[in-house]
């Protein structure tokens, strides 16, 4: 069944559920692991802490960021630049979210926002030219 034929409330519920399940998936954790950098942490008294501090390297700016400041991004976005999500089936949507590992990368929030902005500009210009 195509997404456009679903009740809008059910559609948004399903998309949220698919995205949430992705965030708990092994694939998601694999991507995060590849970008993970640990740094030894010192306690206030200067002795090493039991656990290191964990950072993630952004694929775009190469800087290190804390977990709360990064996103897992689909290089080729889930919402394709050229076709509407509405034309996808549920299975098609799931396979775009759960894509190949090589299509996934860790980005910091500012870089992710910048990428999304660029993608939206492209979508807009494609829409205009149709
Ligand atoms: Zn970045």
C-alpha cells in the first residue's frame, strides 16, 4: 500500500514508529560506533576517571561532538530529492530508513541542518522545473 493512501494520522504514526525503531536498531548503533572517539577523562582531583568521555566525529566538519549534539544522517535522504515519500509503499519507506550502512553518517546538528537546507533547495528547484 502506498503511503498516500493511508489515513494521515496513521501515516504519521507509522513513519514515527519506523524512525523510532531505527534509532534503537543495530544499524544505527553501528554507524554511531564508527564515529565514536573516546578521550580519557580526569576527575576534579586530577586522577583518571573510570569511564572515558565519549565523542562523535562529524563526517562534514570533522569536529568532535557530544552524543546529544549529533544525528545519524542518510546521505541519500529518506525523503528522496526526486520522488515524493507519498509514492512509496510502507515496505519501500522501511527500506529507505533501514538502508545500506554506507548510506549512513554521523553529522553534528549544525552540519545536518545545513545539509537539509541544501536538500530542500534542490527539492524546491526540481518542483519548479516540473
Ligand atoms: Zn559538523
